[in-house]
C-alpha cells in the first residue's frame, strides 16, 4: 500500500513537472463593435444609421517556443478570415511567423483594428492598401534601439483563388526598419522607413491565356456606417508597384505625435506612363484623465492602449493625392480633419466619439464632395 501511494505521488509529481516544462497556454479571444453615425450634408449618398462592423472570435495557444492564433470575423453579413498563423520564438529578440496576417509596414501596423486611436484607419493608409492581410513569412528582430521586420508574401487573392485561376500570382517583399533611441513609457523617439515591392495582379482569360498586369487602389469615406467611395485608381498594363513610407513617433508624458508619409510608383509596360501617388497623415495625442504617460510596446513598435478610466483626445489630419495627370489617371484628391475622444471604461470595454470633415475633388467622372461625420463606437474585447 505504501509502495502504491509513493508510486502515485511520484507519478503525479512527474505529470505536474511535465506540464510545467511544456509551458502550454491556451486562451480565447473576442471582439464586438457597435457603431453609429450622423452625416451632413446627406444629399443622395449619405444616410444616418448604425452598424455592427465586426464580431470576432478566436483562440491563441502557446507551446514552449511555439505559438499559434486563429481569428474569424463577421461583419455586414460576411464571414472573414482574420489572423491565422504559426510563430516560432527562439529567444526574446527574434521571431518567425508563417500564415495569413498583417505584415509590418509603417506605424499603422503596430495597432490592430480594435486599437486604432481614431476609430478608423487614416485615409492614405487605406488607399495605399498599406496594412492588408497577406499569406506570407515574416521575420522580426526586436532588441534595444533597433527593430527590423522583413516579409515575403503572396497577395490575399491566394486565400480565395487557386493559383491557376489567377493566371499568375502576385508576390512581393516588404519590411519595416526602425531606430528608437528612446522607447520607454513616457519618453519615445522613433524614426523608421518601410519599403514594399509587389508584382502585378493578373486574370486567367477564357482562351487560357493570362491578362496584362493591373492594380486597383481605392478607399471609402472614414466611417463604417455608410459605404461611399472616396478615392479610386485602376491602373492597367502594370508590371509592379513600389511603395515607400517613412514614419515618426514622438512622446513625452501625456503628449504623443505620430506621422507617416506614403509614396507609390506603379511601373507599367512600355508606352504607358508610370502611375505615381502620395499621401501623409499626422496625429497629435493627449491624455486628459487617467494615465499620465503613454506606454510603449516593444514587440509591436508602437503605443499600447491606455489603462481603464483613461480619457484621450486625438487631433488628426490626412492628405491623399491619387491623381497622376501624366498617366491619365484621376483617382481624386482628399483631405480629412478629425477630433476623436476615447474613454477606456474597463480593461475590456471602451467608448469612442469622433468628428471629421472630409472632402474630395478633381476625381474623374465624380463631383467634388464634402461631408461632416459624427460617429460613435462602443467596443467590448477580451
């Protein structure tokens, strides 16, 4: 009997030790957003209303130096695949990720949809398709004053279409390279640059051939309640696209400044002029109540969400020029001015209120237009 008891105790201790050594951690994740918006002038395009832009459920698991995540989203009567990846963390400074996710390109890559400080992403970031999810492999080095991320990827069409139906898949490489002499809570100085190159998209023709390359860039007005196109540029006879985006992050105590510039050049077949476009945004952030300083995330190279009972004000401006007269493409010129207030109710809930003025002009086959938008969001996340 004593022998059996001792054997049982040894076995139980062995099981506990084994689990501790395996370092297995599993957790569920979720997100619910409720939005509402008022527009003026409404004319025949905009309508006041509410929306449920996203409901997301997922799971995250860690097994020693390996981890994996899967997130599924639902919004506007459509199911969408979100982050689905596997990751290897050999040490505290390096990681390798494989799957379908947002690759590091510019400062906006440091925050997910739930953490955008102005409810929606900035217009130039949306138009240049700077943070789309793509199938690929990403390596990240994160140590001291240096942060570097490099990726190889295939366009997100590879998630929904077979390679042979695409005719020729669009592939590319991108990266984000930062110098951050100060990256601690309350004091941040970060300068970086992100390059991107990608081959053109193609289509399989009915005769079995492959079409000429093309790109399409577009974005809507900054709201989730109405779906109204703001900028659009279709570029036929394309070979590849090069994007370049310098970024700046400064923070001291309650204040923070974020800015990013975008340049894009689409090379085209001989006889066709290259298409060029550019954009820029800036955000001034201020903590009114609660937190007295911004917190830095070294892993994501950006500002982390504030703690509960914190009120933040963000004043933003963005400009996007999608017109290229030399190429004969007029996607439009847009400006966006905004003020956003965010209150973190608890660790899991927050509320946002935003006012914005957005205009567009010189867009082909479309009248000049402007709109004032007041929108609010209540969000629950875990």
